[in-house]
C-alpha cells in the first residue's frame, strides 16, 4: 500500500515516525511549533506540536544560539533536528556548524557522537538575494559533515529517517519550489516532486546517487530543482534523437563517483547542472573528481550549466534569466554530442 505525498508532507511524517520510534529525537528552530501557525516557513512541522508538545522547541531569532543548544544536546545523547527558515541563515550559525558540530567527533577521538540533523531550504523563489542562495558550496567542503539534497518525497522521507539514525551530523538541503506546500505557503512556480510513499519503515542511503533516467549519449548530473530541469531537458533531447542519462547526485558529500563514473564511461560526455553561481561551485568539484577518476573516458571537456556570478536578482524576469532552465541544459548537451 502506498499514498501520494509531497516533500513537506513526507518530511513531516518522517519526523513524527522518528519521534515515535526514539524519545531522544526532538526539533528545534524558529516558529516550528506555534499552535495555529504554519509549521515553520514551509509547513514541514505543521501540527507536530499537538503530537509532541515537549519536543518541538521554538527559539528566538538566534541561529548561532540554538545550533549551540542542538550541538550540546547531541553531545549528551539526544538526537536533535535543527531547522532554519531559510538556508541563507546557516551562515549565522556557521561557527557552531563548522567548528563544533562537524569537528567534535574527530576532536574527541570518536568518544563523542554527533547525531544531529540540519534541515535547510534553498533556491531562488522571488524573495531577493538574502533569502535565495544555493549554499551547498559552503558546506560540502567541511570535513565531518554529510551533505545530501532531496528532489522527491520518497527520498525526503527515507533520507531524513536515515539521517536521524546516523551518529554523524547530516545536513539536508531542500528546495522551496519542491515542497508541495499548500494554502498560504504555496509557492508560485512550484514543481511536482510528489512520490508514492509506502507504508512501513524505510530509509534511503545517505551516500548514493540515483540514476533517474537511462541513456547512452550524454550524462546529465543535477540535484534539487536542477534535477527536474535536467529530466525535462532529457525529454526535449529525446525528441531530437539524443539519448540522455540523468543522475540525481543527491549525496553532495561524499559524492558517489562509482555511480557517476559508470555513466561517464558509457556516454563519454557530461553536463553538470547547479543552481548556484558557477565559480567555486559543487559542479567544479564534481568535474575535477570525474577528470581524476575517469577522465580517459571523456570525449570532450565537462560542461557546466550554472547561474551567473552575481547575487540572486529580485525582479522575477531577472531571476528567471539568472537561474538555469531546461533549455540551457538542452543547449549544453546538444553541443557536446557533436564530439
């Protein structure tokens, strides 16, 4: 038996199930448990304060402070889920994340565990440059952190459950246009990321990519919203006789080069798509990793499709021009198949 869910619903169900399974699990963040509220910025925790009123901890607007609380709680054996309203605000908690949360297990020689989950929404959605950044680049290079990105509801639920049970800190990135939130929290331009969610317990590995479409001519790598644009591009390319394989990178740290490498050796051509600015992005790291591991299989240089090296514009027309879309992915793949 299955039921159709969006990402916000799937995350909510995962949190509720993990709280029911383990009394050490709790949520901490801003506006996540307000009676009659929205359930956080994007409805993920809606109604959970009724089920677990003592484990939905609302905080002041002080990210550095409540991430310190979460860090200390994890050190003492609790399993916190720390929620930021917008991923941009992770930078306010960066000292706790980078210098304590990510390092504590190493600094203690493994004696101290850090079972802490960090949830953060990313992406340009008409909110201006301070509420729209793609921050993967800042955290994938932090040793000690596992970083994953979810693009559908099935993965969102399974990855969150796996993260809660992991003894290391896990940062989960979600995209605002993929939540499937309703009512006052519905997003203009949202993309369908719903999935059939099975009854019963399941988890999704935190360190594996997923092949979303098989192909033989070119490999397209993406994550979050860009994975959906990549799939749209693959449909357009198929109409031109170009067979694209689409891979959801999903695990941004560590990167699953086994799955990626197998595809690269088959197609010999790679397009990497990310929403963040091109310079210094995750796509640059993946491109370097591909060159080191299977560069001899490439027929041509890796192509990267990314946003311009400017802050995210506020004006909708400029925002749409700034962010990669399916047409830009098609153009990049079309150029590579000439080789």
